[in-house]
C-alpha cells in the first residue's frame, strides 16, 4: 500500500511524497468535505513520514517502520478523532494526548505523527495546541483534518501548510465505487457518479439509498419541462417539489448543474453517445431545442449560482426557488 493505492488527487500525492522525503513544514492541514478521503490520505502521508526510505510513491512498504505501521503496533502515531459521544474533544485531552506527548521522541520511526480531526477541536482546544505547532520538535509532524477550513483558527492556519482535496472526476468516483464493491448496475453507478459533486463518500452513501436515483430522474424531468411549463405549473408543482426536497437542496443543485452541462454538450456534439437512460433523455431534449446555446446555458448556470447565494444567507427559500425556475424557463422557452 502506498499513495498510488488511493484513487485520484495526483497533484496532492506528488506534494505528499515530496514532503515525506524533504519536509518544509511541521504542520499540515488536509481540507475537504466529508467523504473526500481526508483520513485515507492522512494515513498514507503519516506512513510515508514515518518510513525509513520514502520514494515518489510515499512509504516503501518494506522497512520495519512500515511493517509496524501496517501491523498497527507502532507507538509513533497518535490519532485524535471524534469522541464516541459526538461532542468536542475536551481541552484536557488536547493537552494530555497531544501537547504533552509531542515532546516524547519517536521510538522507531523517522517522525512521530499526530493525526487530529479539527472538526472536533473547539477554539479553546486549538489555542492549547497552538504552542506545539508553533515550535514543534524536528521529528514531530502534525496532520490536521478539516471539513471546513473556516473551523480552524487563523493562528493555526498561518502556521500550517494547507493542502486541499479537490473534487474527483466522475471516472475516479466510479473507480472508487467499483473498488469498494458498491451495489448497483453500471447505469445506476454512473448516474450516481454524475451528480455526487465529485465526492466519493457521498456517492457510496447514495448507492445504498434508492431515493437518490429517483431524485435524479425527478430533477431532470422537472428541468427539461421548464421550457414548456406554464407559470402556474412552475409556481405550484415546481415549488412543491423544491419544498418537499429541501433537505437535499445541495444534491438538487449538483443535478441541475450536471443537466445544464449535458444539454450544452449534446447541443455542441449531437452524435455523442448517451451512456445512461437519463442521458439519452437529455440528448433528445438538446437535439429538439437547439436554440438553447452556450449563452443561454451560461445564464442558467448564473441563475443557479445566484440561487445558491440566496439560500446560503437565509433568503426566502420558496421565493428563491421560483426565481430560479422562472429564469430557466425564460431561457428554455422557444
């Protein structure tokens, strides 16, 4: 097992391998939404930092340090994750498990590594940790995990190397699903990959919930029908759909962006094959509505972006939904 065992994130892998061989920081922050693989990358990075002879692929997998790591017997890695009760990590634990232990030299490895889930370290705990990351011993490395970099104090961020996990491509998400032996036929998995927002963890969760497949079909049908729907239909049926699925607003937004992109793609490349049943429906719509060009799609996407901004600041949700649908209706109608 090494960095190549993880799918995607080629730029990040290169950086981690370089840092494992020649460190330029004492503290690293891996940021990315839940489900993006922060823990997996942190584990491989930690193993490479501890390895006696890391290479371009991270840990060598052969030395005693790697063997101890794989066997779960190394004392040179400390993991501080979410408490079992789901609450924040007590400040006392930060001082005892991290601050006090960080001055103890590694017993077997090149570096002693701490992997800390910052989503569960409150401001007081981060302040307690600050001294340790300001002046860490040469053979100690901190890997901090954060779903939102806004959860981390500026004083901690400024003393850390921030490494962002980027969205995965649809093909990479599909590879993750196949690797994890996710349930579902190819058509279903491909559909999930297309609207999971480049998040493999979210895609895996979707494979065990048929409602997401239904949601994709419903959103696609709603969107493709906006051009011919009356204002009354939009303000009643469309609004009711958004209201009933408010908890999945982020997924709906991803699906809308995906459908808009596909309409444009089939408009420009009408001979392109449709890989799924839903894609075939979108292709047919695009061929029948060649007036929906790149300019129109651009305005539709701008309307979606505006919708996201509106609901993020608690603007009237129903009103924002109606405004979005009417703007798309105006672009789609012949």
